[in-house]
């Protein structure tokens, strides 16, 4: 990590005793030091092992997988006018609804496992 004091120590002796000059150089260098620190942190922010939340979503976009997967709901029945008309309460023989899937968002841990499996498969040529 870049530190402002490292650069201020590089000011030559006749100028490092001038408080206004040191303050002026500090103002000029602080933005560059901050930019260098952000650039250094980008590698860890978007690393597959350390990324969380939105950064992990960006890694997933790069790999080509989304956090949202389609999950089956099971046997859902919609009955109208039947005493047991709540979900999943249909008698045997009735057909379940045609769209019995939902979209589920994976948490960071399971999404990371999925991304690692996909990225290792790509490196081995297992593209589908």
C-alpha cells in the first residue's frame, strides 16, 4: 500500500523544513496515493476467493454464470372450489401446474462454489 509519508520523505532538505511547501506537495500527492491504493486493492476485490456481493457477481459475469438459478417447486396444485384448495393439497390424479419452477438467488458461498467448478471446467476444456 502506498503511503504519503514515503513520498514526503523524498523532499530534499532545503524544502522539507518549509511547512507551506510540504502541505502543498501533500495536497498534490494525496489523490495519487489514494488512486494507487485503490488500484492495488482491485486484484483482491475481484479475486474469486475473496470477492463478495456485487464483486462476486462481476466475476460471475466474466465467467459466464449468473447467481440466479431455476429451482423446481415440487408438486403444486391449484384447485378451485375444493375444500383443500391450498398449494400442494391436490388429490392424486390431478395434474400439477405447468410452471412449477422458481428463480432462486444463490448465497455467496454456494455461488463461489459454482463459479469455481465452472472456471476449472473451462480451464480443462469442458465447455458446453
